[in-house]
C-alpha cells in the first residue's frame, strides 16, 4: 500500500515537470537550429506543431482521467483542444506541403485558419456553462466529430461554392474574423475575472495569463493583417505569446484533470490507511467496551420514558420500569413469564392485542393509539408499536408503549389555535371588505349631497334628478349589503326559516329573468330563457328562489365580457329541478373553484379592484339552496365562461292539481333587481 501511495505521489509531483521539460527541449531545439531557420514561415510551422502535438497529448491525458476528474470545466476544455489541436496539426501540415508564406496563403489555409479560430473561441465561451454542469464526454465527442466532419466535407466540396474560392472575399472575412475573435477573447477575459472565486489562486492566475497572452497574440495578428512595417517582429511576438498562452492553458488543464484527482486519490488512500490502522487499535478495545456498553444499554432501556416489552410465543420475557408505572405494579416478577393477554386485561386493551397478534403472524409491524383508564379513574392516551424481530431463527416481538397524553393535548391546543387564527383572518378580511363596501357608497352619497346643494342654488333640476338616481343606486347598494349581512348571520345562527308553499318554479325563474332583462336590455347584454317544462310545482320559498336566481344573474353580468351572453335554462329531472345560469364571461380558475362558495371569496381581493362586491353573495345563494334540501355547483373554464346549476328537490307527493300561488308582483321583483344590481356600474 505504501509503495502505491509513493508512486502516485511521485507521478503527481512530477507531471508538470515532465511537460515543462518536453516544452523546454522543443524550445531549445528551436534556438539551436535557429541558424537553419531562415524564414518566419519555419518559425510559424514549428510553433504551431509544438502547440498541436502538446495539445493532443494533453487531450489524451484528459480522456484517460475522465472518470476520476470532477472538474467538468477543464475536462471540456481539454476535449475541445484535442480537436482544435488536431485541426491545427492538419492546418500546419497543409501549410508546409503547399510551400506557402505567411503573407501569401492559399484559400484552403485561410478557411482552415478561420474555422479553427472560431471553433477555439466558441469552445472557450461554451466551457463556462460546465462550471456548474456535469459533462457528458460521449455527447461532447460526438458533437466535435460532427463539426469536424462538416468542416472536412465543406473543404472537399468547396469548389461548389464560389465564395469559398474567392481569395479577396476570404482575406477580407479573415481580417474581420480576427477582429471578432479579439473582441470575444476580451469577453472571455472578463468571464475569467468573474470566476476568481470559483478557481483557486494558482489556476486563476494561469487562466488569467492564458487569456491575457491570447489577447496580446490576437492583437499582434490583427496589427499584421492591418499592415505594418514591423510585420516580422509582430509575427514572432504573436507566435511566442500564442505559445506561452497555450502552455499556460495546458498547465491549468493538467493540474485540474491529473494533479488534483491524483492528489484526491492519494489523500483518500492515506485516510483509508489511517482508518485501517485505527480500526486495528479499536478492535482491541471492543471487547473491553462491550461489557460496559451492555451495562449502559441496560441502564438506558430502564430509564427511557417509553415502556418496552419483549415477548416470545406471546409470553413476556422482558419489561422495563416504565411498564410497571403504566400498569401500576411494583415488581417485574408479576409480569415476566405471563402471557400478553394478562397485561391486556390490566390495561383494558385486549381487543387491540388481538389485532396485534394477527399482524405478528403476518410478520408485520403494527401501530395504534388507545385511551386507557387508570386506578384513580384518570384517563391517559397511549401509543402502541409492535415490531416483529428474528434472531437466530427465533421469533420475538418488541412492544413500545408511549404515554402521548401531552402530545394529544398539544395537538388539540394547536387545532384550537389554528381555528382562532383562521377566524381572526376571516374577521380581518371581513371588516376590511365591509369598510370598503360601506365607505364607497357613503362617499358617493356625501359628494352628491354637496353637488345638489350647488344645483339647488342654481335651480338646475335636471342635474338634481340625475344625481338623485345615483343616490338611489348607492342606497340600494347599502340596503343590499345590510340584507346580505343580516341573511348570512341568520343562516349561521340558524334563525333563517324558509316559508315553504307550493309554487310554479318555472314562473318564478322566468319572471325574475324577465325583470333582469328589462333592467339591462340597453347594456349590450343578451339574456335567453328556456325551459323543458311549462309548469312545475314544487314546495319552496319563492322569495329565496328569486334571490338565488338574481344573485347568479348579477354575477354573470358583473363578470361578463364586453359582449355578454347569458342563458337561463330549467331542466326537469323528476326528482330534482335544475336551474342553469350560463354565461360567456371571464370564467373562474380551477384553484378558486374549490373555494368560490366560501364567505368573502373573490378572484380579486384588492381594494382597488375593478368589480365591487362583498364576497358573500354566492355563500348566501348556496345556503338558501341548501335550506331547500338542494345545492349549487358550477362548471367553469377560465376565459371561456361559467355555468352555475341550482339543484332543488321535487316533492313527489305534491299533486299537479295544487293551486298556483302568485309570486311577488313585477314592481317588487324590479325593486329586488335594483338592489341586487346596485354594485354593478355600467
């Protein structure tokens, strides 16, 4: 084990030295052979070959350390630069084979240079997405192979595209691309600065200097392309800065994909080795601790607040002190060896134990709660947990009995507290809504009184009449609010008693609908009434039915669209009469449909809402339907419309020959319409 650790450590410490030595040998070779290097082209080719070969070597290291490396960012960069280096190698070989010069490059070389330049820059930009994202190496390789294949195919069939063979066009695009890449490198530089907290100090400096040298190199190339008399000097500087930048990047990759994982492996191996040594020492102490531990567990089991019983073949083998306290006995001997039925009779839980025995046979755990009566007639709540245990093919059963009286009391207090919180919330919403509903019409009335004083002085009777109508509408609104408050209070207190008589339900609904139509016929609202039966006598309170229908119609008008269409239908279902009020309004969301009949429930609860209302109308309507033994339910789609359906039971014993009782006259119904529609402003 120690030899392996030393070997890994040696590899870890010397990996960077090896790369540096290789690079140093190559650079020294350049210097030694500088006498034979007479052209800047040879310098260009040699530096590009160094970068490409070392880049491919680094990528091979990345591929081989992929599974142990946890740095996805540098794994991606290492993979990307493998393909970029491969591209660079092909470019350099082509460049050399065609006997080109730095200032006279053929179209294919320009294309290769442009594609490699963009591929490298885009890869660096994309790499930042892997700072917090896991890399899928297989998918990454496939993507780069596809890009490589695409570029190779483009080169093969480049003769089919004139612009790929236009040297002047490519030269201009090359110059522009160098400027674009220079700008993108500056963006990458600032992205690296933002990652200062993510990278450690050494890696940050390497990446910082890499991008800085790369920008300087790009700037030199850009100056060369723009034209300068110091082109040779800038060319050498550009290549040297490029060489330095690549070696800084390769060092950062090697440190992250090889050095850091090897450090981690070495550290883990060292930790495991120390653990093994410690375990050997611990094993020697285990025997001494076992005896003491057993005694401690015995004390612990005896002192815990839960009662513990261990049984075998339904006979008690062990109990702790808490069980004695629960059964109010003094000695364990009175229970040890006795069947569980004996304990069940003491605690009055025999039926519960029978259930437990069934689960024991099925080798399943069992949980239940029980209230027991003690000798002093006090009641306590206990929780019984039964757990089957197997030990050396012997079956035992462990019972844990807890006194949960305190917990039950706490739960009751918590429930009461929640109810009080909910009540307080409802009160707050109610008073807030009520104050708004009262304040609005009162303010309007006060303002109109002041205006009428002015009109009286001017003897402007027309304006007085006009504002009197507004006063009347707001008085109706106050009457409606007060009636609703009285009704909901009487409903909750059980004081509202319907006056049942035999009425033709069709006439009630039809007259109410016609009265509403008379009120809103000039308001761009269409109402259609239809019925399956011409008359249907049921036992009901006509005024309450009118209020239900008026409330549903006012809701349809209030929440209608610019062109509202309302359809009122009556369906005879023998046992029930169904009254449907359907509109094409704004609809109700599914979330609010569950609570729409609760008091003070509104789609918009803000005080500056567009539609007025106290939020108790539908609550009252449903309660009135329930007083008839029926109910109200709805079907709604948000943005499409809503259908409310009132379901009223029919008394089968009621004969058709019963007399038709006249309902409220037209004037009374219209007064109710004015009141019900008082909070709707057209």
